């Protein structure tokens, strides 16, 4: 479809369709934001579990007006995230080595990936003392990647499990911005991250675990919505569209509208990731 035809279609179909059509006419390097957009700041559309029907899953997310940060967990998934971000205008990439992966961290390989303008963050990186007991190795790789983020002037996406004390202590040494993804810590942990100017990543875990008090006390301008798909959904394989359930729940807890939460969190993502 040519741009002129697309514009004509938008004109005829009215506002309901214009968001979808904009996706069709905008190339990745010329992304146009529209009203009512939603952000999923943590998806793994790069995972093999989407190999069969990835294009359909992404098309669904586009129809729903969802912009995704596609997050790598090692070199291969980071590379895939960059490829997807280069191909689809509603996807941006984050590159990094997850603390439970056994890969050796090779900075030069990741630097190659960052040549793409679609890379907006380093992550997911961090510490996981629940699944990986080798604390020293994890810290070493985490620090190397924080230094990489600092060098590249990019925000970080943090994975933290049973390790908030150490993550906070390490982050205090850096002037970095970022998000603590899938936050499940307590109120004190949250306050420490807010002091560091970090955002709090909230996903479908709030439908299973009671994080109401954290959500109540976290200012809306510090919350980022996410799915962590393919994990943490209602179905066996989660998708970006599930972020709407997360937004609904936040709105219910904060006693405000869906639109208020969606637009504030979208703006937060724009501020953090410069998208
Ligand atoms: Zn993840």
C-alpha cells in the first residue's frame, strides 16, 4: 500500500484505524507515535518459542497499539532482538547477558550489536541468587555490563532475584538510569531504587502475588509496565497484549483510569529509553 492510499484509508475509517495504519506507513527509522499507545518494556519475542508464528504475534501487538522493548538474555537472543527491532517499527531492542546464562561475556560482540540505532538499553543484567549460587562470577559480569551501559550512555534493565541488597550496593557506584524489571521486592527496596532514580517494572506477577502496597506507594511516573512474555501470563505462552491486564490491575489499585496508567507509563518509557 502506498502512503497516499494508507492516508486515504485512515481518513475513511476514522480514528479507530489510524493507529494501525500509522504502523504500516512508518518505517522503523521514522516512527510516528499516536494516542492510546501502550508499552511492554520487557518482552522476549526473540525466544525460540515464537519461531513458528512470530510475525503473527508481532502483528497482533501492532494492531493493539503496543510498543515493545525486546530483551536479550545472551548474545544470540540479543542479536535476534536487534534483528526484530530493525524489521518492526513497534519493537526496540535491549542487549545483555542474563545472570543465569553460562555464556562468557564478550564485550566486543555486544558492542557490534549496539551499532544499531534500535538498541535502547543494556539488559537484562543483574543478580539471581535464587537460581545461580555463583555470586562472585555474577557480580563480575554484572559490573562489566554496567560499565558498558555507562560507556554507551544507555539505561539498564535489571533482573534481580533474592539479591536486592547487593544490586542496590553495586548500582550506587554508577550514575545510571534504568528499571528493576519484574519487581517483587518490599517497600524499602522500592524506596532505595527510587532514590537511585530507577523505575519499577510491573508485570503479570501482580495478578498472582500481592504487590498492592508497592504499587500504591510507587508514584505513577516511576512505574513501567511489562509482560516478560513468554513467561508470567495466563496462557502457557504469554504475549505483549497481556500488558493490558497489568495496566487494568494497576489502575484498580491506584484508583485511576486505564488510560491514565497507559499514557503515564508510555511517557515513562519514552523518557527512560529515549524512544
Ligand atoms: Zn526477562
